[in-house]
C-alpha cells in the first residue's frame, strides 16, 4: 500500500490474538504498522510482533533489498520484537533511537547493538536526501522512550502509538469508537503527556499521520486532533449518562433499568453496562465519553461488589475528572456502597457529586422508586 509516491506501508494484520496486552478484547483483530521511505537513503519505521516477523520481512524484502536506517519509535514488543531478525537480514542498517530506546533494547535482547546504533536527541534531524526526519520525544505516550518522527518534505507524522486504533486494516469500521477504547485503555492515564505532544505538533504542518496501529490518517486531520485534545484534557466528548452497575439477584438491575427508562423518556442519551458481564473496557470508554456517570452496586462483604471496585480502579488509574456522578446503593442490613464509592473517587478533580442518592433496602419499594425519580429529574 502506497502512502505517497515515496512512502509505502509494509505492516501486517493480526487476526489470531484474542486479548491485546493480555486484557483488551480485539474481535476485529489489530494491525502492526510499519512503513518505509525511499530516497537516497532508505528508512524503515518499526518492526512488528514476533508472531508476524516472517510475514513482515517478506513484505519488507518485496519492497527493497537495502535498508539504511530502522527508526525505533517505541520499544513495546508488538513493535520491536522483530529487530534482531531485521538485523540478520540487513546487518549494515543503523538503528535510530534515543538513549532510553537503547537501554530497553539491551534489556529485552541482551545483545550489543553499539555498532548499529545512532542515538538521537530531541529536535535532532536525519537527512535521507530529499526527505528530512525530525525527532520529537513523547515520553509516557505511553512508555518513557517513545518518540515520534516528522518528515518535513511530505509533512508526514509517524506518531508511534498516538492516534492508534484497535481493528485490523482489512476490517471496515469507523475510527472513533475503537480509537477511543484504545486511547482510554492504554494511553488514558497520560493526558498531560499527550497534551505536551500536541503542543509540539502545533509547529510543523502535518498532512498525514502514520500510527503504529490502525489506519493511516490523511484527511480531515482536525477531527482527529480535536478528539485527542478532548480525550487528553479529560473533557466530556458528549452529553449523556453512562450507567454502570452490578446486581447479584436482579434487584439493583431493576432499579437501574427503571432509571434508564426515565432518562430516555426525558430525551437523554444513555449508555448501559452490566459490569459482571459486559466488556469493562467498553464501560471505561463510555464513562469518559459522556459527561455524567451513574454507579449502582451492592454492599458486599462490608465493601462493594468486586466488579464495581475493579471498574472504579480503572477510572481513578486514568485520572477520571470533570464529570457529574450519581450513586445507587443496595444493602439488606447495612448499606454502605455509596460511602465506599465516594471515598474511592474523592481525589478526582472536578467531580460533581449529584445531591440525590438512592438507597435500596434489598428490593425496590415506593420510597426508593421515588428516589430514582428524583435522581432522574436531577440528571
């Protein structure tokens, strides 16, 4: 696949891995992207996961018989695991990375790369001829060694994991949903660092973005940059209510279904998740997507139900903030779930706790039904 006349895609699709990074479901697969620039010097950007080394090398050798540089954007093994195999095929090639890159290379491979190493610093340039590579460090987006590369002749940004998306390239899909789940799952903790990278990108004119996962972005770039700005500044993307619940015997579920019906009757957009059964990372995605969150769970062993605790931990780990939150608790003799959930979220910035709470004593009754009506009205 040609990106431009001089830049070619040589990556691979993965339809065999069921869990990305051991936790994120990828029913539509994922791509491991690699690119090559042809000029007086030939540069390759990143390798692929070890399970796809042979296919990637086949793509690379079909494209060229010579490589001068391998640019290492990110050392996570889904992008770096084929580096030794690459060097066996192209022993004269130089590896280009920063000092942290080479520290990690040594740790991963226990191999002396010194004869093949070019260490670059922030702002350094590397000329390929007509194409000039500019290196920008992007620490903690989402590893400390990450760097992006801007090619100034064709205005192409090789963005590492930034602007990535779940889903193999041979599966048609819209970008935002799986990019959002990818972002908040993997990069979401590091909003401040993403903001720092976005500020660096305000200088050069970018016409094409080449990420390490997902499709090449070559039109309407402001749409993608705006979403990344919203996500990394922890602002709600849309107005709506995300209801996340756990229910042991169905009574808490009945309560949240009642709330859902009331809200939809008032014209509100509602996302709805059973945390014991639905994909928890989909729930995290929508908790960040919408401006309002409702948490509903039972008191359980003097604490809260385990799946709710896990979910809240996912939110706090990713710096959940700038949202309204309502609570519904259930307990047969000593309901305390709301108190515990509020405590878990107390360090979140700009979290507005909705005044109306709902307490269910075992099962929904006239009193708790009226509380749900009041909560719906306040929402």
